[in-house]
C-alpha cells in the first residue's frame, strides 16, 4: 500500500496436503497450553517457513506485501506475516492465502491486532485508488475522501494497524527523488512502487 495489488500463486503442494493437519496440531497445542509458542512445522528437517518464503517473496517481487519496502534488508528482516493472527486463528496458521511476505517493521507494528475491515493486497478486485490517495508534498498515505463510508473506514484502519505513515513518508520522498532522477530503471527496483507510479512523475515534482 503502499499496498500494491498482487495476484496470489497456487497453493504449494506441501501446504495443500498438510495445512489443515498442521493448523489443527497448533490449535491443540495452544488449547492445551495457552502460553505455547508458535514454531513452524518441520518438513523433512526444514522449517516450513524456509520453504514458503521464496514463493511468497516472488509474488511481490521481493517487496513487503504491506508497506512495499524494497529490499527487505538489515536492520529489517524478512518474515512471513499471518494476516489472521496465528494466536487468534490457529487453524489458519498454515493456510496459503493467510500468509504474506512481510518486513519485520510491518510485522512488529501489527502486534497481533486483527480487524475484519483490514485490507490485504491480494483481495479480489482490491484497487489502491478506491481506498487511498497520496500527498505528494510530504509522502503521506491518505484515505480517499471520495470513497464510501465503509471503504474509508477500511482504509483508515489499514493505515493505522500497519503503521503505513510511521517512518515511511520521509523514505517515500527520498525514493521519489531517486526515481525522478532514474526513470529508466525497472520500477520493481524501487520501494513504494504505488507512490512512484503516478502519471505526472516529472511535470508535477517541482517541489522536490
Ligand atoms: Zn513492510
């Protein structure tokens, strides 16, 4: 979104056959001990998250699914985000469409908060412009004032829970200046692609 729409690939075979069993096992462990910590299931001696990270990452061209930062590098870390938190929705812990490539910054912000109004970038028919707009003078992500009341609420909750205006506006402006100088390079090599993909990248950027 910052959230940039993406199309989810098909469920990896390893999850297709195991997601329900592994989710139920985690749910039972949690019910037995509410303080239990989540650990990724091991498949043939490899933690499943290591197997899932590459296909998840490919779907978003290695950009964080939520803030679109790129690359995800230290001090940030690559993580897999459970859109429906694994503590509250243990059965979805291994459900393919509940998993997102995510930077540790976004993951840390969320703090296991979940709201049914939250938007996700691969929701069918999700369109950035329907919910959001940009302030190009300062890099802030804004709620689209033309949106319906319900859409405004969804946009606003999404900005808040994912912390999309915390730290990012400054970095968006920096990335925009970099993009204005180098428009030949692939957009995928920049962070904040939705912010940079405005139609008037050159004509309207005199304030930079
Ligand atoms: Zn992020």
